[in-house]
């Protein structure tokens, strides 16, 4: 004999509340604005983010070199791709803001 609470019908998901589903994030009316319309980050913040990207790229490069030296060529390629992608995103953050 299975016991189900009175509020829940058979087959209804447990995690969803009854009634209207609320949105977790409200989308502002200006959601369609382009990148040019957004306010730029301050230069100090952009330099800091680019610096963090360079440090992470160096770490990815070290993983890539160590993996290739150990004979793990796929992991090495993944490390080098991660290094390049991190540098590109850091550069975009620095230039675009």
C-alpha cells in the first residue's frame, strides 16, 4: 500500500510546485540590447580579468606540455586548445570590455 499526500496527484512530479511555475530569473526589458550598447567595464577590471586569463592559459599550457611529454597526446591537445581559447577570451575581454 503506497501512501501519497493529498496535495499530490499520482504521476505528478514531486519537485514542481502546484499552480503557476515562477521564473527563477527575470529578464529585463532591455534584454535585446547589443554589445555596443552595454556599459564597458573599467580598465582596471579588464586588466585584472586579462591577467587571470593569462595565468590560466599558462597552467593549461603546462598541462599540455606535461601530457605530450608523458605520451598522452589527446590530453596534450586538449591542454593546448584550452590554452588558446583562454587567451582569446582574455583578449576579447581586454579589448571589448
